C-alpha cells in the first residue's frame, strides 16, 4: 500500500488539539438509503477483462453529479454441486489498489464465493496507483477531503460505501451463494470502508478490517491533511465520514488485524475503534506487521480462521475472556478449542509517535489447566499487551495498556 494522501504532520498532535478535533460525533441518521442499497443491482459482463477463475462485470451504482455510474468487479466461486450453496466474502481494496482477481481466487480456493469491486471509478488496467478510469465511474479516491463542501451524495466515501454494499447485495443474489453466510474484509482504506459498512449493513455476519479504523482526527497519517483543511471543514468531514460515527451501529463479530507500527492507523485510534461496536471482537496485533495488499494484508491466517469459524463451523480463534494485572505481572484468561502453543509479553519502553516506537517481546507463561497466560511487566515499559499463538500459528491479542 503506497503511503498516499496523508502527507507530513508538521504541526502534530498539538495542532490537532488546537483544532478541537476529537472523538466520534454523536450518532446521526446515516446518509445512505439502505432500502435501495439492499436491492440487487443490475449487472452485466465487462468485456475485455479476463482472469483465471473469475468473471468480470459492471453493476449499477449510485448517480454522481446527476449522472448514472457503474462499478467494476471481479467475481468468482468454487465448483458446487446442484443445489449446493457456499459462503461468500466481499473484498474491499485499499489506497492505490483496485479490484484484484488474485484476491478473489484466494477465497475461492478456500471454498468461498468472493467479489472484489473497484471503489474509485476505475478498472484493473494500468498500474498500481494509476488505474484506468472508465466512462461510467464515480468519484476518484481517496478520502475526498477536497470535496467536503460538495453535496454529500457526490462525495467519495458516500459512493465507496455504497459500492461495497451494492456488491454485497449482488453476491447475495447469486444462486450458488448462501445469502445468510456472508462476510467482509478490507485493507487500509478498504479497512476504513469495512468499518463503515459494518455499521450500515447488518446483513454481514462478520467484518475484518485490516489496518483501517476510525478516530482519524485524533491520530492518523491524515493529521496534516486535516490541518490544511481548517477546523470547520475538518470537523465536517469527520462528522460525515469518520468510522467512529458508524462503528457503534455494528453488532456482528469483528476481527481487527493490524501491526504495532502501522504508519496510517496507529494503535491508540485502533483501540478506541474496536471498543465501539456492540458485537464480539477479536484483536490480532502483530509486531511490525507490514502494510499492504498481497501477502501482508490479504493472507493472515487469522482472517481465514475467523471467517471459517462463523461461516463454515470451523474452530474459532482464541478468545480473551478477561485481562488484568497483579503484583507487577500482566495476565489474561482465555478460551481456545485449539491448544495455545506460545504466549508473549509485547512491550515498548519509549514514547512518541506510535509508528516509531521500538517493540520488544518476552516469553509469557501458559497455564493450560487454568487457561491463563501471564508475564512480568518489564521495567520501564510504557505500553504492553499479551499475544497468544495457537497450533495454527494464529495470534490473538489482549488490549494494550499504557502505564
């Protein structure tokens, strides 16, 4: 994922506080007509696009500046027997990306139908970050910060979220898909959109934002962008499009996958975000997880296991039941159908920007009989959390704690 759209942060958090930007706006009526978005959109083949195991299509999207639009998507499904229905995943790309056929094939190889749409009015011709626009495309990405004073219905996030939900409505209509077993995952800006879609479309049975979260006005790579916009426009954008506005509406299980040093969505904003939804949550926070499409953001085994547990009756990830501290040690009580093979204390001793902190790990003790992990909090630690790893090498994390 290229680091576009954020820019430098010359004024930092001090400038942010001066702007008075902060937490989620009071929940408002959502701007989308979900009754319309939950209807199956008209679709047609997209000639000139071919990929193994996928078919290319356009589907009708929402009008932009008074003109009709279409969104491009790749769709794929595993072979099925007559009458058999499979679960499905909606795949939302991030900054610089487009609809990726390889991502669809990853999920069809797992026994899922999958749809990956472009959310920026483009088709997968060209190169990363410079994909070709098509004649029926909606607003270009990303963020739409410069369009905040335009009608809500003409702004990028409005259209991108609608594209995602319409793709969901479309895939649910296919005869080989079980409409009651669908999930969504998105990477970076796609994780941002996943957070919003989770709060708007309750038909999803699970959501997995990778990197993306809310509270962008408190801490994110876009602080400099908000500073340039000025207080009023920044507050307007955040009130309309920050995921923190919509996450309290999300009730499905969510799995939050990210890294300790993510350049765009730091750990403090991530934590505030995953505390907002009302449904079950799982956090998978790996040390210095790379940021990007491909293996980094698409292939973490935790995503597949989480989806399988909810859509295919597979064994779930470990669950953190409780966590706390006692006598200078951090502990967590867990539940896991798969044996926990390793546990770690993960900590940093420095302060400053989350992205630049130096993270270390130390072994933690596993008491399988009492399903408890514990570790001494290292001297000088300013922040810490516990990670546990099961026999599938899947990580599950406690909440981080600042000292």
